């Protein structure tokens, strides 16, 4: 078995929280434990398969806890571990940056989409 080699702290953080859904999962768990359905609605747009996969990875990485109440009907909830809380806290400035720059980023994304449409519309070009 080989150990992972990291180039910098950002490389370390992204190895745990990389991807589209994990930061959102952490954001929603930062306010307390959530049941699966609550978490799925809060995250929005994620498939069951992807959410389950992301939750399993976060659990395997020691970021979240899964509590199974062993009852019928099944009741399971997810919460941050102390390690997970440190990671969620680290994401707070990134969330603040996004909130402060949402209008600018929306404009940039709209421009990007418009440019992609224009490139496809020009005869003889491929996107």
C-alpha cells in the first residue's frame, strides 16, 4: 500500500472535500444533524446514488458520522465529527466570498455561456 503525497495544504483539503456536493453537504450539516431526506432536499439537485456515495466517502474520511437508530421504519441521521467541524469552519470564508461576489460570478457565467453559444453558431468552427 502506498501513501498519498500532497504538494500543499490545498491539495490535502481538496482530497477530502473535492467535488460539487461535498462542500454543500458539509454546509448543511454544520447547523446540526440531518436525516437523509432532509439533507437531500437541502442540497438539491443531487441524485440518490451520488449523495449516498458522497456520504460514504465523507464517513470513511472521518468527516461525518452516520447514526442508525435500528428501528422500523428506518431512521438514520448524519452529523459532523469534530474533525468535520474543523473542515466546515474552513469553508466559511469561501462561502462568504461566494456571497459577496454572487452578482459578478453570475455575470461571468452568463458571458461564458453566451460565448460558447456564439462559438457554436459560427460556421466552420467546433466547440
